[in-house]
């Protein structure tokens, strides 16, 4: 009578795997095996020897959970059964942040399901990051830099790969931002309440315009976007007169400090 001693998924090297993986059944008296019993499914072996039977986990396997595996001989005798665990394909549901600077990347937490056997997080064409999740529903990783970025914003899909496969691409996305740059301010001086025009590049989703005065005190300004290269800002009150600067902030970080004189 056939006896099974172990089950080894050749992809994960454990008794866990997913549909499509090849599994080795190790044991004795296996040479007359004609059928592998994978739960309620009957699977034809891929190869048979006295000590080794291989088969492919069927597509009809459950999404996840434990399945009993045994073999049946040509004489209709069934061996003992050992457990095999079907690993569910991971899914992603969101991120802790929606954007990172292209120049530096940043810390991001990915949320979803079935992460525990995760090996890497993929960030589109930017690259892969090795991970070792400790929770089934989230993992924190450092999004890599995107030095080759050309456009102000580059949207990248975020996926996770586990023993159960790779999550669907495009379900969860992150935006990479280039740093904005100020090229000129018109006029170059003004007093509280004056409206000025700030020209530059990368003014996409600007969240803060900051004035710094001659004493290095700062104040945020009320502003209105005009285009990706221009915005209107109102000089804030409470600043010391003299030479100061203006900066613009987006998810790509702070722009250069452009000279502006408070009068």
C-alpha cells in the first residue's frame, strides 16, 4: 500500500501553494499511482515513480484553505492523506499616502488582504521592493526613487507578490511628483494684501505657498492656481520688511526659494 510522507510545492518549497503550481508527493509504494485525490478533485499525475509522484494543483482548487491530498493505485487502493494549504491570491485596497517625491521616494503602507506570504511590492516601472509582511492586511515599504521621470506627475500601479500570486495591477496606484521650480515673481516686492504672480514649472496640486521674511519668520499665503506654470498669491501679513523669499510646495517637495522683498 502506498504511503505519503510529505508534500512539497516546487514553487514555495513548502506544503503551501496555488493553482498551477507543481507539487511533489514523496513516499513509498507509489509506483502504481493512477490518480491524485486533491480534496474532492481527481487529478492525473504528471509523473510517477516508486517514491515520487508529481501533479499540478488544479484550477478547481478552493481560493484558500486546507485540502487533503492522497493517491489511489491502479488496484483502487487509496493511501493516507496529508494536508496541503491553498494560498489565496493577494488583493490591494489602498495606500497610506497617495503620492511621493520622485527624487526621494518615501515610506508607504499598502493595505489589502492575504499578504502574509508576501515577498515583494512592485511599483510599476519604478522597481520592486523586498518585503516580509507581519500582518495579513498591510505592509510598509519604502517606495524607490524615480530618477528617470520626465512628466511632473507619474502614476504607477502598486502590487504585491506572495506565494498565492501577484495582486491585480491598476487596483492601487501611487503618484510620483517632480519638485516644482519658481522662475520669476511679478512684482518682486510688495506689502501685506498685495497680489503677486508666481511663474515656474510643476505647479500641479500645489498645497502651500510660503513667504519667509528678512528675520527668517514664515507665513503661508492665500493663493489661487492659474496653470501648471503660474499661480497668484496674496502677500500675508505679520512679516518683517526687507529681503525675503517665496517657496511653493507640492508632493514633490519644496521648490527653490525665489527672492521677494516685503515693503
